[in-house]
C-alpha cells in the first residue's frame, strides 16, 4: 500500500487537500491511504522513524515553524529514499532551494487562482501510483537503512549476505558491489524476506544468490565469489537449495 502524508499548517487548506486525496482514492479504489495529515512536521518524522514506508508527501513550503517544508523533504529522504515529494507553495520562487537541500521533487503546486489544485493533486496521485505499481510488479524491493548520516537503499536482489560486525550492535551488509555497516540485529533481518536464511549465528544469507555450498568446509560461495560461512547446526536447511 502506498501511504500518503500531508503537512500543511493552514487548517482550511489542509482540510481541502485531505478531501481531494480521500475522495479520489475512494472513487478510483486505489491501494492507498492518507496516513497522516498535520500541521506539525515532527509527526511525519516520528512516524517514519518507526515504520518502513514508501510514501507520497504533500508538503507546504512555508510551514509556520523553524523547519521549512523543503527542509522537511530533505529529512524525509533520510527515511524514505523512494518516496514521491510534492511541494505546495505560494512562493514558487523558493523552488530553487530544493537544489540546495538536494531534494528531488515530483511536482510543485502553486497555491494561486490560476492553478487547479485538485487536478494537480490527482495527477500526482496517479503518477505516484503508477510508479509504485511498476516497482511492486517488477519485484523491485529495496532494503533501506541508515548508515551514519546517509540513508542507504539496496535492491534485495543484490544482497548476498549479512554478518555481525566486530563493532557492538552493528551488522555488515554484503551486496554485489558494495558493503554497508549499520546498527541492527540479525533476527530482525530474517523477518524481512523469505529469501533470507540463518546459516550461522553470525550470518544470514540470501538463498537466491548462492552459487555453491561446500558442506565439508561449511562454506557458502556466493555468485560473485565471496564466501559466507555456515555452521553444522544450520547446514541442513541449505542442502536442497543448490547442488553441492
């Protein structure tokens, strides 16, 4: 489901946006939901910190708080790198700030008498829905995590294995062309996808990217030649994955 968020500090304009969104979702029977509509940017950030989300965000640029809508968009990108961000503004001249903050926006809707805001909102919903369905049906599933100050996004198809890091409470993700270290637990990784298998107390492997299993040496060779390790306890679950 594609989740929709509205951050608009004017109650009347927020109510109008909500109406456009909810009526169109219901009319077209879309797999979407307006999850949060608020005048406080922190409500959206709090939600993203506790939920993995692919979202569509309608953000007022001129929020009546210290943080602007464009700064909010930059912060959203730390948690939802694939989300669609739409800025709603009376100050079209401020759109250049999206380059300063490095926020890729899907659209800018100007709140003036010349703009059919309802139609523009519907067009954004349709575009976001099309992209969401393309990703869904193409099985483009992304593993997202925060590493330092960056939000990292890796295709599940590119993940080889995870291993515990020498640094306490950290995990190292081994992908086909990169390694990423982040805070996490292997038991939580296991619940994310059926392709992931606990092959060792310190390793979780992506079964789809195994090239060879050496049961004698308890080694798992991945499709790029990297080696992951298995323990005797978990070898049984690997025997039927691939000839060894």
